[in-house]
């Protein structure tokens, strides 16, 4: 069965490449990059404003609660428990997305595709 699927996929791809099978936008009626959107650029002043807000948030929140919440999140992830309640608690205590993501990266690592 596996060989039949692989053979079928191979034939299908060959038909596309030889234009025996037409797929609009892939091998027929393909537009050049005429509609290419410009890259979104953020002014440096906006980055500065957001950094100031982040610093203020970290100064105003209860950092002991955030650390405790992140440790609970780490424990839930390590023990393969439901992490959603821990994530919600972290967010309620103003942990940042970066702090939450760093906790997951510490536990699970990072994909290097």
C-alpha cells in the first residue's frame, strides 16, 4: 500500500512538471511578483515606546508571583500535565509572552528545522 501511494504521488508530480496536469497558479497562469506587498517597517520610536512600557510593566508587577507562576508552568510542562491553567495564571500576574515562551524553550528545546 505504501509503495502504491508513493508511486501515485510520483506520477502526479511528474504530470504537473510536464504540464500534462494543469494546476492554476502552480504550473499555469502563474503571476510574477506583481502583487508583492512592501515589507512592514516599524519606526524606531515605536520600538522605544514599547520597550519603555515593558520596563514599566516589569517594575509594577509582583515579580515574586511571576517567578512562582513560571516555576509552576515549568513543572506542569515537565510532568506532562495540562499547562493551560498555569499559562492563565502567568498572564493574570503579567508574565510576558517572552517569559512564558522561554519557559517552554527551557523544557522542550527549540526546533532547528
